[in-house]
C-alpha cells in the first residue's frame, strides 16, 4: 500500500481516521487496532473497504478453514486478522514502512492458539516475488488497494505470480475514478472478474476474480 503525507485540515468525514485506535467485533471477538495516520497516512488507518470485506467473509460464502491465504496491502491488518479468526492460514503483507504497526496489531488480536496461522511479511508489489511461491495461494485478499495508478502494473504482476487458475481473489474497493475501472478492465485480460457484493451504505464493491487458463496449443 502506498504511503501519503498527513494533512492537518482533512475533511470532517475523515475525522475517524485520525483516532489512535479503531474497534470492531468480528468472528465473535473484539478487535482493537492501533492507527497512525499522522506518521504513515493511508497505510495506517482502517478504510471502509476493509470493514465490508470482513463482513463478506463472515457471511460464510467463501470457505476459509485451512485455506492458504495472502492479504495484499494489509495496512492495519483488519482483513487478515479476521480471516485468521475464521480459520484461514494467512500471510499478511504490506510495504516495509507499514510493518511495525501491522505486526503489532496482529500480535495484539490473534489468540495464542492461532498464532501459527498468521505471518506478517514484507511485500512491495512487483518486487522480490520469488520469495513467495508462484501460484501458491488458495485465496488472495485486497481491501482498497485499487487507487494509485502508478502501482497498477506491479499489482497485476503480483497477482499473476501469486495465483494459479484455482486461486480465488477477492478485492473490495470504492470506485472513485475512471482509472479504478480501467484497472478492472486490465485485470480481465488475465482473470475472470465478477462483482459479487455491493454495500450501498458505504459504496463499496467486492469483486471475485480467477486466473484464466492459458490458451491450449493448436
């Protein structure tokens, strides 16, 4: 997830992002997350897309138990934490600058008996991908990671590396600009893409994607 500088006079709508903590209740557990907008910007606060993706996971429409999962651009770690609480084995990733806060939140919210199911790891999209098994994940999660056009090529490269044709990708996002729609069009060159959920209150959409099989030789 990209980092942006802190802006003192943000819109009142964003006031909740300046709180030092956020509180949630998912998977029958209270979750308390530290936030640090002033230092790390967007990577250090909880966005609505993460909340909606967690609500979707709680619906039970996706099998999570034992699934080898990776979260991209995890930020404060809410989605990855909830996925672990629901039974997945999750590698929770973000850029180096965000890892201290992310690791602290994961440690504070994962119970001892599930500690082995959560790994915090550095991942800058498009870099060092050989550290992650090609096609080695059954589920890829991303909340509000489609917003910075300069990162789209690297994100596509990363998804292509991490996914096999059986991997399920779930992306939660708010469509703010035409570039966001353009990313989904580019994704369709390599993945089937389908909108599976819309939260009208928060204006958040969840897309399901699966990697296309390469064409067979004639």
